[in-house]
C-alpha cells in the first residue's frame, strides 16, 4: 500500500501539484494513518485524494463525495479503490464531471509508475499555445492528427483531458529520437 501512496505523490508531483502537508510520509507513518485522504495544490487549484479500500466503490460514496466538495474550493478528486468500478458508478461520475472532476484509479494502476517503464516513450503534454504552434507548423487540423484514448495509462497518469496534444518522443539506440504527436480523444 505504501508503494501506491508514493506513486500517487509522484504522479501529482509530475502534474505540478504539491501535497498540502509538504512531506512524503515514511512507511510506518503511512501505515499508522487512519485517514489517508490528502489535498494537493497547484496555484489556486486543489485536488483531493480519497482512498476506498474496505469495499467496492458505491454510488452512495460518489454522492457523499459530491455533496462534501460541492460548495468548497475543491473541484477535482482522485479516488483510489481496491476493487473495480461498476458501470453505474462510471455513469454517475460522468454526469457530475460538470461540477466535480473525478478520476478513479484501481490499486493495480498505481502499483507501479507507468512512466518509468522502459518500453513507455516520453510523453510531453503541450500547452494550448504550443498546440497551436504545432498545428500551424504542420499546416494541419487537430482532426488530422493521430489519437490517443483518454483511457490510455499515460493519459490517465497525467490527468489529461480530451483535446490535449501530446508530444511523444521515442528513443532509438541506432537512430535519432523519433517525435510524433497525438491528440487525446
């Protein structure tokens, strides 16, 4: 479980967020925690983490979280769950995405850091300005670029939204790096 906690912190750090308690707990400190939920900040944007390890993620839990954060300055939550997610919960989450962005990770998805794998090329999310420069530079439209699914593990890792342009750099031992672009869809 501590490995998942560390990977969550690394993922949030890679997204540019800092934990509000400003320190990574030791394994002993983490195991002693009863409430493992935390708040991460980036500028004035806050993300809450919620750990649901005792039972399957239920619609009641999603509704409880929605009402808890509805009138706060937290509009984004990451849920770590031990078990899979039902289609009913997925539907409920997609309907509340207007007011509260919810990301759900099952334990295996955070048991290792996907971007450290030797076969995963470097993915660099581009800003809207960089995206415009790439599209202008190649004289193309977003629709003509290859796509990458929003459910792709690296896209989930970075928390990217549909329409984001990603620069992918594949390093080859015998040639120069190969650069390609993909749009999250």
